[in-house]
C-alpha cells in the first residue's frame, strides 16, 4: 500500500468519522477513521465533492 497522508477526521454528531488522504502520486483516498488500512480510492476532486455533499446534509445516509 502506498504511503497515505491523512487529513484530520471529519466527524458529525451521531455519525462515523471519516478521513481524506492523498499519496505522493496525487491519488485521493477516503476511509472511516480507525480503518485507514481499508481505504476507498478515487480522484481527490471526486472525494472532496462527495464530502462536501455529505457535510451539506445531502447524503449523510451513505455513511
């Protein structure tokens, strides 16, 4: 697994915390906090768009 630099966890009241990360090649990762050894990978832009929609309350049922 590549070395991933994780950002601070995003947490909402009553929900799981999740983290965004990037590797040296610019790939984006998302994982539930505490399960960073099993991330989902996609482009940073796609993951950031997902997080923004979740934080806006549009998709909180996905996590």
